[in-house]
C-alpha cells in the first residue's frame, strides 16, 4: 500500500450513522479531526485510493509540511519515509477503506539513536586525558553527530576564552579569544553562568556576529546555531559551553535536543574529572619532589652510587629510602632504610624519618645517639609503624676512607674488597620505633682505594623469581654475585646487582628496592 498523489484535503470520511445509543461517539470527520489535533504522536490519514488526505500538527512538525511516502509492510505495520529517512508506523483501518498511520517513533528507524550515540561517545570522553585532550575529544564527538561545526569554549585567564573546534570531524582548531561582554552576547553569557542542568539555546545571528572573527565567520554560514552549557562542578570548578552550528536537519529528529543536553552533561563530567585528575597529579608530583631521595652529593674521597626503584603505585616513592648529607668537616652522614608498609602512607613516614635525621645531624653526629633519638620520636609519633635502617658517616684520610656504621635491625652491609673477597659487617641493633628500651651499637671499618661497601634493603634478597614465586633471590645468591665483582667500581657493582635482580624478577612485581654503594676513591695526597 503506497500513497499516490492526490489533491490535498482536510476532510475525513463520514458515513450515515446508525441510531446512537448511550455512550456512543459521533462519527463526523470534524469531531475526529479536532480530537487528533492534540495527540502527541504523528498521525496521517490516507484515503481509499492511497492518497494522503490529512495530518495532525505533530506529523506536520515532524515532516516539515512535506509529502511523506507511506509504505505498508503488513496489515497493520509499515513505515513513513521522508527526506530519505524511515519512521516506523502502526496502521489502523478506518471505515470506507481509509487508513490512519500513527508514527510510533519520532527517531528514524534507520537513523542514529540517542542512547546508542551516548553509549558510543562515553568511552571516547573517558579515555581523553587532561583539559586539552578532553576538550578536543568533545569537539570531535559532537561534530560527528550533533552539528557540522563545533566550538568548545572554556574560561581561561585574563578574561579570555580558550576554544577548541572541529568541522566535518577532521578540521581541528585551537586558540584563545576575548570574552564577549554579557550585554552584547546575553545568551552565551547566560549559558556560561548557568548552574542548572544543561539546556540547548538558540544563538541569534546578531549575537554570533559579536564573537571574534575566527569564531563568528565559521558559525555565520550555518542557519542553526545553538549553545549548551557544560554544567557547573563545584568541586572541579569547571564551567564552559559548546556552540553547535548546523546546516541541515537535526540528526536525531525530535530527540535531537535530548541528544545535545545529555551529551553536554557527559562532556561536563569528563572535563570535571580531567580537572580533578590534573589537580591530583600536580599534588602527587609535588609530594614526589619532597619525598623522593635526591642524587648523592659529591664528597671528597668517596663516590656514592644508588639504585632506587619503588614498587609502583600512585606515588613514585615508597617505603625504602636513602640520604647522603655533607658535613662541615668534609665528610658526610649517610643512611639507607626501609619503613614498614608500602604506598603513600609508607612514603610519608620515610619523608618524616629523613627530615628528622637531617635536623638531628645538625646537632648530633654520634650514630647510636641518632638512632636512639629517632626511635623515641617514632614511638611518640603514634604511627604504629617501624623502620629498619643503617646509618653512618664517612671521612677520607691519608690511610683510606674511614666509615662508621650503626644499624637498627637492618640487613648487614657487605664490603667488596678491590683485591677480592666479600666481608659481612655484623651490626647488632633492634628495629627502630618498636620499643623505648631499644639499644644500638656501632662499628668502624676502613676502605682502601677501590673498596666498595654495599647497603641494600630486603627488596633485593626477598625478590621472587618470575617463574618460581616461592624462590627468593636470597643472601647467598647476593654474596656469590658480589664475589664476582672484584675490581669493579661502585657504579659497576650497582649495575651488576640491578641486572641480576631484574632478570630474576622478570616482568613480575617487586617490593621497594634501594641500594647505596660507598666506594673509597683515591686517597688524600
């Protein structure tokens, strides 16, 4: 059943009515025409010859006053085609062989669906990174479905707007423009200031003309220009708007405003998340700058080399730490340790330990006293965490490098002699931060030129094999490795340990790792 041209008519069929009974409705065309005027669904009436004879206001608005083609697909279902788009319809037979066609969806059956568009755009918005990347993605996605020309406007410094544009999905632009005063562009200004849910508003031609030329000239060629806010996020402080220029019919028909507002809401959320992420990243980088150990300074008669590799996480710092602090006598204080735990909380405690030791070193140089004071401070701090560490001092002399060492429950230092042999420096001492009665002792050693003293955390000895997780790298394997480092510099020893442990770990996870090599350089002449 396909419609064929026929003279337009506003009359509906009528038949001689049988005697009316109580509750019966009149059958005049005028009665039913008036009744259908307020029906929200689009309704079209087809005469017995297949010609379209009448349509209600909803149909006239949907099809723009044009002559759609009605095609039956069965006794009571079909579709209405207009400007190349097909809308599903239900067919009801009327008296006299006429038919009423009720459009069951204002979205074309073969056109894009709003929910599908929103679902497809969500991953693209979520995967964008940063303010710039997110704004660019918003423009690209909107230009693909919602408009022919899109501008994303976000407030920036010095009373300006930063803009991102996209035409025909591929032609991108980015820059900054002056803000237009509210008295010249009230619709745009009101949209930017809105704290309500996003709502698409038409932008008058005269208001488009007040925009800077780089924006106005590209929007002026589009008969339809609308603007929608990106919402307001109190926590993220994100405000902004999307300006949409369109030449043709809306892609989603009557559902187009919903597509615009729902997309704007999702885009605003993506921008707010990007803003929060940027603030968190800035705070994280600031904490890392404060907490991450710095490279050892140059100290006369000694070379320090390190390997520092946190286990990973939000912060690029962990529970392992080291420090080398020069002293006025030309020597230095050094420390390497491991705080109980992982992640940000452990990193915060390492920062506290390092700052405490740096302050105490200004007034106290005795190693055991430093450990005792640190022990008391950790206990009174109430964190419930403890640390293991080795600290000491170095001072170059005519007969080599003098090294004093004290330990708080930490793995014993190992000395690699240049002429061969590996020595373990046994140091009694309890965990730091556990007991007020903790006792610590120190020892002194002498390093000749080329001798290396290696301090390390248990991230080395407790490294798990990538194929046999129960198999640890262990103390013996480390000693065997160092026995083959005879004659190597401190840097080469650290590199040899790093290579061996990484091969042992493979691609598996690991604990925090810190290694500090102390090498005696050429003696003082």
